[in-house]
């Protein structure tokens, strides 16, 4: 049973970023191949002459996929809150992927600023998708200020290292069985996405893994199938790991030939 | 009046943020605005008076992860 995100059931557990593609045409092909439930978008300064943002907005409308704006690059609560307000007006949605970056080498969230920004934005009527870590105490604080979704990192943004702390992600899943959880950041290949869904995560957010692949549209298709496999596997209830071998072929009835 | 738009100095005749948007050629564009670090929603642009040295941000949809 798919969990809803602030009352909305996504058509796919794949959330796809729109940045870093070689061209708008390749982005379009990748989105069509991935069939994501949402695409993430951002805001940047607009030049009156180039109007690059207007062309991008046209492409987003053409694709017809729900958008999740982010506050990428924000390092303070004030920056993030102001950016969220601008995004709500421009994109016409009260969903916001809240990033308050705390450290440049890892781009890990400033979880203290994150909780405060989430509190302010929730009070302002936003539906906040906080980019956080797998820390359970921070997660509790985010839920306490009104977040109904949590987005822990798998690994640092853009690193492609997959699920760095499977134990922590598993603990988070077990601790918050009813909260929609999304692995955001660090996924490098489709097997990482499948693994997140096998762990019981409700969605994955991917950007660099598709955009920086040699063939982004083909990789997008691979992720589409990977998330389907992950959901099916989770539903099918995976076997438990064992430390020792157990024969899969029946021993009974084996001929005595020694 | 001299103001700063997206980190570039501009000499403008506009008196309000709404007039500035038109004067700079953003008319009809899907943009959001801030003045001196504070968000200015569309309905407030016409009554937002510019002052010399104001820092204006004009942003639009962009690719994001």
C-alpha cells in the first residue's frame, strides 16, 4: 500500500531531479523514460535578456509531472524560508524540499537550522520535505514541528556512493513505520534505489545518477525498472539473511555414491 | 536612482518594484522578487517603493535536484 505524501499518492516512487543534463532535449527524454512521480526544480537569478527560466518553465509544463521545488544552496534559515516563499509563488505549489546546508565538503544538512526553517514554513502553510540525516532525534524534532515526510540522505549529494548507513536507514524505517520516508541524495546506480525500496522506503530522489550517466535516458529507464523491482520485492517480503549455508537442493533421496 | 539587481548596478527611473520589472524587460515573465533580502509577493510589487541602493533579486524557475 503506497503511503501518501501530504495526501497525494505519487504515480511512481521515483523522484527525479532536473539539473545537470547535457541539454533540455536530453532532460525531456530522461523524464519521459523515468516516468517519475515528481520532478525537483529550483530558482535562480533570471536575466531579462536570456530568459532561460521561462524556457525551462515551458519544458516543465510540457512534461506534465508534479514539481517539488527545492531550497538548494541555502545555508541559513532566512535564506531557505525566503527561497521557499519565492518558489511557492513561481511554481504554484506549497510543497518544498527544504535544504539548509551546513557543511561544504559533504553538503550535509545543518539540522538545527533545518528544524527551525521547517517550523517557520509549516506555520506558513508549507508542506515540507526536509532533507535530513538518518538521525532519529532530528527526525523526531522535524515531525514535532509539523513535517509529515522525512528525506534522509543515502550518501553525500552527488557522491553516488549509495546507502552509506544501511543500519541507520533501517532503524529509521522501523522507528517511524507510518511516516513516508524518501532516500534523498547519494544514489549512484539503480541497485541502490532498489535497495532503498527493499528496506521499505517509500521513494527515492535521484538526479546526478541519471543526469551524469553516459546515456541519461537509458539510465532513467533503468531506474524506472529498479524502483518497480524494489517495491515488488518489499511487498513480497524478502527472506532473512543467514550466516551459514543451507542447501537449497533437498538432501533427502540423494544417491549414496561415495 | 541607482539600485542593484541580481548583483548588478542599474540606473533606473522606476519608482516601484512593479515598474522596475517592466523597465528592465521582465514584463510577463514568471519571476519572483525580493528586496533587501525579503520576499515581495506579486500583489505587493506595485506598492513597494524603491530607494537608492536597494538590493533587488529577480529569480525564475531553474533546473534543480
